[in-house]
């Protein structure tokens, strides 16, 4: 018999808060974390808005209590969010149960590497930075920080990365390879990322407006979020408490373009449909959709079309929470999984900020005010570059 998968701990740091409680307060007060650039060094400092964590690297170092020169902003954020999730869950990694760490990132150590890039080929005293540059480094830092971990791996599939981490952890538990897993993602802002998205011309100089006819692009953000997921056997053994259940997931790829979603939303449609099929739900069983909703012309239209294709005339209540946090890339899906867990716990839908006018082609209207309403199941979408599309379904305990 396949094991049920439960979320038992959550941790998060982003522009709207340094932990879950601060984040919930911002969400419940409809308070965005997006503003002017304070910490990222860039010549566009006064031109664009971003969702920065409101802490310097020195502040993060103090919180982590590790002044190793090898650590970078990515690692700090990941370690703090993962540790909060572990503490929140109450697990003890020394109890003999098999624990995995499955993290995701796209930027990795770039925020530190780029500081020394110009000197890399002239001096050899920055070569240690290369050791912390790769995507797997922050995952290893999490594992060392938590201790007593049996399995460690890293996923990098652009903006769907953390959703795929949740999927891999769930599959490994269901197949008896792990008893529990700490899953999620992290990405810190860097000049490399900022310049790349600016080159694509999909950054908004104002607050992003997901699903609005007049949307101009996204606000980049940074942050980390992790969830402790456990099989029912492990949860029963330690007499733990579940916050929500992971009941469905799927990954698909429309292979349409390196950075754009297919206009017809093929990948999104497949991911949503297969996630529903996995848990035996119908479209009418979904109470709320936490949309990917980046605020870019292509993504929002593609996701809207996919939503109408799957749900027809019975569109569930939906919103994008990226107008709170900014688009946090590899961390987006886990940040939104934490937000979905909070929605189930408090029976709240957090609003789609800055919306005024529906997209003409689809005429879909998101939830625009904080809404208290019965919620039993949530669909959470995360769609990445290269057409990598993932959908997760969470259920209230």
C-alpha cells in the first residue's frame, strides 16, 4: 500500500518576512515586500523594483552563526529556512529514521562568484569561491547545518525546481527509499540574474500586476523555503503532527521555447491534468489555485488559457502571490507551497495584488482581497524556462 505524504514543518525567508510568522502577517495584511534595491550592487539600482530579503549578508551571517568565508547569500538563506522547517516539524534527525535533503537553486553561488569574476584569471586567491559556486553547494550546507542526513541531492529546472524537489521527496518516501525529506529551494538576487532577465525585457519597473491586461513583466525576488515531508509510518512512529497533505503532483514539458511558455499552455495543461489524475480528483474538487502568475505577458496568458482548458466554465478561485515576494525563481514553488499550507491552516486566500483589468483573451478575474473561505484542496502551479511545468496538489488535514 502506497504511503500518504504529510507536510509536518515549514520554513521561509523572503521579502515579506524572515520567517513563517512574519510572512503570514504580511500576507494577511496584504503588505508587499517589493521595493527599491538596497543590497544588490547594480547600475539599475534606482530603475527597477525587487523583492529583497531585508537583511545584509552580515545580518544573515549572524543569524546562521557561521562566519565561514566559504558561505554566500544563497547558503545563508537556505540554511535559515531549512532549519526553521526542521524546528517547526519537531523531527530529530538522530532518531534512526532515514532523512533526505532535496534542495533546488538556479543562481547557486553566483552572487559571490561575480564579485571576484574580473580577478579570477589574474589572481589565484579567489579560487576557493569556485568551490561554493555550483548548485549543489547550498544543499550540502543545509545537510551539514541540520546534521545526520542520509541522502542529499540538488535539482535545477529553473522556476519549477522546488516543485520537482517536493515531487522527488514524495516519490522516494512512497517507494520506501526515505522516511522523510526536507524539500524546497533557494535563490539569492545577483547581477547575473538581474541582467539576464533585463536582457529578456520582462522586468517591470513598477509593481508587477499578475493576470492584468496591462501587465508589463515581473519583479525579481529572492528567498528560500523548505518543507519537511514525512510518510505516514514515520509520522506515526514519532507521534508527530501534520500541517497538510501532499496528494498529487506531476511534471510535464511543452518544449516550446527556451524561455517562453507555449501560447496554448500545453505543458501547463498536462501538468495540471496529470496531477489531478494522480490523486483521483475532478476539476470541481479544487477550491483554490495558487497560480505561477509572474506578471509577464507570455506566462500569464499561457497559464490562463491552460486553466480555462482544464477547468472550463468552472474556474476555481485563484491568485498569484508573486506580487508579495517577487519571482524567486527556484525558490518560488516552495515559497508558494508554504503559502498554500498557511492558506489551508487558516482557511484564507491571499490576494492577487495590483490587479484592475482582466486579460482580454481570457477575462479571468483573480481574488483581489483577503478572503476567508472554506478550502480543502489547493493546486499550486510552477512553470519554468524550457517549458518545464509542474503542479502540486495539497489537502487540508
